[in-house]
């Protein structure tokens, strides 16, 4: 695979930026300076790449977590509304990075972004039953043990859709953690509305095995570690063997 393509896939910059870095002598491969962007790397898996003497983590796909602030829609392109794309470098659009599922405009918290379509589909699909935990604040009657049972039984919404059993953990009279295993349109708000409550604050704290990094301020993002990435793949029965097979196709 071409050196510039490996670095672009790994999120080190746009293809044009990477070519400039390589030509200006900022990139080394196995402790040897490379100035040709088209240099062919025979074994990307074992290559030791460095940019300005800093090691590069080679990635087949890009995977990130974002702490979504309120006021933005969950989309990478939108002509009318402000979106999460404003928080991310333009190169992520080039790499076709997209969010896994959606958060409402006024909702905050964890968003996973990836350009692995298979991983994204499985994480969002009810079939794979990946849990999503929300910190929910409501206006209305205080939560009670009856609510815990109601959510656990699988609630039927007014449109006839029956939600999968959900886990409600009461924090106080107006606040609870709610874990659901699908992601229908406005689902958490609709579930709470069915109980006579209005959601006033909605914050996603986890998706599958990943919890929102407490060091990420609203609007900030970071790449997932290898351990976090592996955990996501395992959560939807995609193994590293499959990931390597995909790598070989490039």
C-alpha cells in the first residue's frame, strides 16, 4: 500500500497535507527517511512509521468518540442546521466518517464515529442488542419502583412499537439512568412521555462497552485506543481476524 494512503487512512491529515510532510522529510519508515509519497509499504501491519519522530498508530479504519454538545444535529452534512461536522477536521468528511446512530439536537454526550460501515450498522441495529445508557432528567411524577418494572417489561409506545426490555436505575425523584437496546426516533423521550413525564435533559454516558471519557469536554473528540476498538468489534461479533481480512483487500 502507498505510504501516503496508509497515513491518510490512519487519520494523520488530508492526502495533500501528508504528501507535503513526506516530501519535506518529516516521515520515516523503519528508521529510514522516506520522501516519496507513493513509496509502497509491503507489510503495513508491522511497519514502524514516525512523523516528526512521533510514532504513528496505523489504522485500517478511523474510530473516534465525541462528547456532543447541545444545539447540534447528528449529521456530517446539512445545509440548513449546525451539525457535529463543525467540530471535526474536514479530512473526516473525505474519509467518510459518520456517527453511529443519532442524538437529538438538545441531547448531549457520547457519540461514536467510524468509517467502518459494517461496525456502524451492527452497533446501531436492534438485532445486535448493543446497550446504550442515558442519564435522563425529567419533569413530572417522581420515579418509583413501579417504573423500574414497567421499563423492564418492554413498553409499547402509542404508535404500536413495543420496545425491548429496558433497565431503569433511579438516581433521585426526577433523574435516572436508562439502558435501552435499540435506537428508535426520540425513543427515550417517547418512553418517558408514555409514563407522563417530559425529558428536560438527556445525556448519553455509554454505548456498548465504551463509556464517555470524562476528560473530553463538550465538543471535544479523540481517537479510540486499540483496546477500545477491539472491544467494540467484539461486542458485535466482529473479530480482529475479520478486520485483518478487510485490511488485505486494500
